[in-house]
C-alpha cells in the first residue's frame, strides 16, 4: 500500500502537518475528513486540490469522510475572505448538498464493501438540534476568546483589511468547525483533518477542542493554496470560475482551460490534479521539455482531468471540437457535437441571425444568404470568385456553385449553418 505522506510530498501537496501525523498513518488505517461548504450547487476547480487529497488518501488504504457543511454553510468561513458571505436558506442548501454529493462520487468510492469506503456526512445533521444556550455552555466554555482572536483569519478581518470588520456570526465559525472535528473524532473515530492552507487556524481550534473535551488523538494536514505561475488565484478566468457542472462550464470549455495552461503551471498541476504515477509524469515532463511545441503535457493533463470530472465521451467530443477550429475535420465531426459544444467552439466568430423560413421549400441560394440576408461576404461577385477558387465551405463541405441551394436539411441541430472562408475564417448563421 502506498505511503500517503510520501505520495503527497512528491506531488507538492503538503503545506503544514502536525507532528506525529506520518507515524499515525504508517501505524494504522486512519479516518480523515475534509470539509466543503455548499455555497453553490457545484464544486469548482478551486475545490479540486482538497478533493484529490481525499482521493489519494483512499487510494493509500485509509478511510475518507467528505463533510458537506450544511450548517457551517449557513454562516460562511471568514478565512481568506474580506467580506461576509451571503447567508443561504435551508432549501437552497439542501439542493447544493445533493449536487455536490453526486460530483464527489466521481472521485471517491462510496459504494464498495471495502473497509475504507468513503462516507458523506453533513454537519447539519448534528448541529440542527443544538440550542444556542447548550452550545455556549457545553462547547464554548472550552475555548477562550483570546485563543480565537489570535487566529490569522480573525486578525486580518479586524485589522482593516475588510470594510465591515467581522460579525459575531463569522467569529463563531471556527468554533463550529472545531466542533465538527470533535464530533467526528467521538462518533467516527476520525483522527485527522485535511484542508487548504487557509484552514490551519480552524483545524487547530478543532484539535484543541478534542484535547480539552475528550483527550482524543487528533492530527492535521493542509495542502498549499494553488496559484498560477504569475501569483494570481488558480481556477478563475475573466469569465469567472471553472465549474465541475457541465451546465456552468461545458466539457469543451473545461478541456480548453487545462489545454491552455502555461508549461510551468502544467508541470505542477499534473501532479496535483491527476492520479498518474511519478515515473509517468516525469516521462511526460521530459517529453514536453524536449519539444514544447507539441504540448504533450497540457494535452495529457486536459485528458486526465476531463475524463475524471466528466467522461471519456465528453473528452472525445472536446478533442473533436478542438480539431474543427485548429485542425482538419469533416462534416461528420460537426454532426457529433451537441448544441452547447457547437456554440462554445464558435463563440468567438461572427454570428448572423436569419428567418428559418428562408430554408423552407427549395431553400435559399448561398450567394443570396451570405450577401443579402447576412454580411458574411461583401458582394455576390466575391462569393463567385471565392467559390471558383475552392475557398468556401458550408458545414465543412466544399461549395462548387455560388447559387447552391441550402435547405432545412443543411441546418445543424435544425438551426445552425457554418460558413467557412479559407482555412480559419468562420461565420455562424443561426436560423430562428
């Protein structure tokens, strides 16, 4: 069985670790948990480092608990934040929790009979019946305000980095998260909490609570916050988060994100975000260094992560879609794309809308469509010249006549027509 600490070390996934953690993991099968607040109904790639920690943990023979913060998600963690979160209602939280559960099942084994099968837990289950007075009497008395005030996440919010200071609601977050660790230690034998580097303060509050309440054995291990090589936050683009849910970020967009990361980032990301072995990764990096232009590293990274998060079919479609713009492809390639992928691929090309009735009956001549009804070409004379020189394609098929009739049968998904001039100039006509 693999050594968890060793595995995370060569992957560059350890930031801090309590003394004795490595020894514990070598001695026995350990139960560990990692918390995720359900602030949206999808995880984004900023969550992936933590989720991969759980995945590696299970693959090393240990038992992972994925904690969905149904209770703490109602409050919001001040760590690394400059503003207080919007509070979510119970119905929204239930929906978000259900969606995140489904996504996590792609990374972790929840269903086998293995002794280390993963479990999903929701802290709302043990917090919902807690009365405020009971909590402050039974739990709050074990942790001093001085101890809580000393945390970096609290200090940052109190020392002028935030406009509105820190609410009592958020101040209590570390105590609630600390209680999660205590509860899981007491009821699930959980001895280890995993998390991002910004969670160290919350995690140590939990270990202190365990020490004072039941004297149980507990440890902590955090991963570094992943950044880009230029120091900017990982996982965000100009258009926002890269989500795991295909309704927010399509498989094609997801694939393209990984395909386009710089070499230096790709060398780190392939270690963190895939389960490939060290020897294979070293070989891919060596191949990349020998011929950076082939981008073998980015291609393999994009393949592994897209298949893991989506599916082999989604990956194949993303590659097919990429080849349409950047390589040789056929009408069959176009027909394989679903509507969203088609729109994603051609998001940056000129779009023209026309009446669908133009294509009814005998249809509409190419020259009329591209000059009179749209501004694809400036004149019918130019259409004839380009067609004669073999420079115009419709849906990847070469056009031989400028007066070729286009009918409803030519429309992709019943509404799209792709006109191409030369090799790389595209126009998308949308029939409505």
